[in-house]
C-alpha cells in the first residue's frame, strides 16, 4: 500500500508539478481546444448546410469527409497532419508544430460537429421550410432566419460535449513534439513522470483535466434542462405563430382566387 501511495500520490511531486501544469499546460490545452473547436464549428456548419442540400455534388463529398474523419482515430489524424503537412507548415508557420496540431484537431472536430448540426437542422419539421417558401422566402433565407436558429438551439448540449471531447483529444498532440512553452497538460505530466520515475505528476495532470471537464459536464446538464424548460416552449409558440401566418396566407390566396372566379363571365 505504501508503494502504491508513493508511486501515485507523492505529495511533494504533486505540489511541485502544479505550477507548470496550470501556468503552461492548462493555458495551452485551452488554446488548442478553443481554437480548434471554433474552427470546427465554422467548417462543420458549412458541411452541414451542404449535407442537407438537395444537390448531390455537394452532399457526397461531405459524406466522404465526415465518414473519413469520424472513422479514423484522432491520434492517426494528428500524426498524419503533423508529419505529412510538415513541409507546408515549415513554409507557413516555421519550425512550429503548434498550428498543425490545431488544424488536425479542427479536422476531427469539424466532422463530428457537422453531424451535430445536420441532426439539429433535420430535427426541425419540413413544414417550416414550406411555410417560409409560402411567405416568399428563398431556400437559403429560410435556412438562415428560421431553420438554422431553431436547430442550433437544440444541439447546444451536444456542442458542449464535443468541446469536452476535444479537450481530452488535445492530449494527443504529445506525438508532435511541441516546444517547451507549448506543452499541454498531458505532455507536462508525462515528461515529469518520466524524469522522476513516478506517476504522481500524471495524477496531477488528470486532476487538472477533471477541473475542466467535470464543471463543464454539470453546466451542460443545466443547459439541457434550461433548454427543455424555456427554449422549447418558445420554439413551439413560434412554430404555432408561423403556422397561423401560413394559414392566413393560404386563406387570403383562396379568397382572392374565389373573387377572381366570381368576376369571370
């Protein structure tokens, strides 16, 4: 038991590793996660809009992209991008693998986020688009003003869960050999564990990861309950209002048609 505690809970080593883990590792982990998730949201939204379109030459490439990057392990994508695009990275970023790590994580996250957005958009009833077109809106105008806002509200918890996954996947950039000032939580804990032949620094890194993921998980649960309590009733009222406007539009159209028919000899 003493050997177990000494190997995993060496308090002097834990305390000694915390400043570097928080000051350098936590900052880099959040930078990698936030930027790659933001890029993934932008790319994922574009992919989702292409996926729900009725144009085959848009939907098929998106399906191939999503299937590839959802089917491959994140570690493999990071290694392929980090090493395969290294010549391009040297020209654009210099000898710095940090941006390539962000690109790799963004590619992985965009595939999952595209599916999240697609499911949210398709969860909106098809009659919504018919109502938009009946009111004179174009397809893309209806998507932007009616369909997408409703779909996004429904998938906010799933997006937050995806961010948590990216926080954990950011530990895989360890394979790219980042600079000392660019090390993430796992890299710092791993290096300290190797140098001291003790796993306590990795335990400390895990504790910092939990400080990020556990509060986010509870915040997601609260957001989900809040969405079900407040946003969904509002969405139902908005849907009823749009249906009423569509019905009035159809009634006015029918009355005009009947008036024209009566004037005919």
